[in-house]
C-alpha cells in the first residue's frame, strides 16, 4: 500500500513540476524553468527507484515460497 501511495505522489509531483517548468519557459524565466526540469528528473529517479525496489521484493519473495512448496513435496514423498 505504501509503495502505491508513494508512486502516486511521485507521479503527481513529476507532472506538476513539468507543467510549472513549461510555464516558466513560456514566461521567459529560463532559470526557474531549468530548475523545475531538474525537479522532474529527480521525481523520475524516485519513480524508477520505487518500481525497481518493488520488482526486487517480488523476485525475493517468489523463490522462498516456491522452495517451501518443493520442500513439502519432498518430505511427503520421503515419508511414503
């Protein structure tokens, strides 16, 4: 749940930063526009890191449950 909420917040702030950056460029304030685009890159890295962490957790959990099932099957066949 926490990662989904964090991902939604990251995406929301990335979109808002991008729109503010575009608006600043249109107004002629290039320095603020650049700063908002840097913020978009930072939010993008947060999104990337969050999705990578979620993927690693899923990969870490899956083999553990699979090995438990295999161990149960082996122990049942040994006892017969």
